[in-house]
C-alpha cells in the first residue's frame, strides 16, 4: 500500500535530514540549513503524515490517484531539497532543480487536497 511506502521513505529521509543537521552542527557550517529544513519537513513530516492518512482511510489510500500522489510526493521530497542544496553549493546555474522539485511537491499536495476533499464528502 502506498501509505506504508510513504511512511517508510519518510523515516529514511528524516534520518538523513537529522544526520545532515548533526554534520552542520559539527562543522559549524549552516549553508545547507534550508535544504535540511525542507528535507525534514516535506520529506520527513509531510510525507509521513500523508502516508498515515492513507493508512487511516484505506478507501482513499488504495486508489490509483493516491498511488500517483504518493509517488509524486516521494520524488518531489528528494528533488526539491537536493535542488536547494545544489543551488546553495554550486550557484544559480542549477535553479531549475529546486523550481521543478517545488512544482512537483505543490502538484502532489494539490492532488492530496482533492483526495482529502473527496473522502470527506463520501463520509458526510
Ligand atoms: C538530529 C536532529 C536535528 C539536528 C541535529 C538539526 C540541526 C540543525 C542545524 C544545525 C540547523 C541550522 C541552525 C542555524 O542556521 O543556526 C537547523 C536548522 C533548521 N532545522 Fe534542524 N536539525 C534536526 C532536526 C530537524 C527536524 C526534525 C526538523 C523539522 C521537522 C528541522 C527543521 C529545521 C529548520 C526549519 C531549520 C531552519 C532552516 C533555516 O534557517 O533555513 N530540523 N537544524
């Protein structure tokens, strides 16, 4: 089920994000703080919570729209922070990466809104 996959990927991304936070602290170099923040929040927190929603609402979580939503969110949760890190380290030549990543994340979130509203309406 896509919800379980999302929760597994989220915990891995959260671990990577936390280890990156510890590395920043040790090196006292906070250049990558925005990439760390977005990996933890979009990849760790949001991905886990959205996956949990699908586990709590199996009727919503078993649809092909939910699979598309979860897959898009996983891709965006990696491309977006990686893109931010690329721009911070290598410059704006790589600006397309965070732009594409953020658009994937917003598209996935818009799909999630559709799924939540649909399943809320089904319960009324
Ligand atoms: C082991 C766990 C973590 C460590 C060691 C860590 C470490 C850090 C460090 C060193 C900074 C930079 C501080 C500065 O710029 O002065 C930072 C910023 C930040 N962290 Fe973490 N962090 C951890 C977990 C998390 C988690 C779980 C989240 C969110 C769910 C998070 C969200 C943020 C945010 C929003 C910022 C500010 C980013 C910015 O200023 O651009 N962190 N963290």
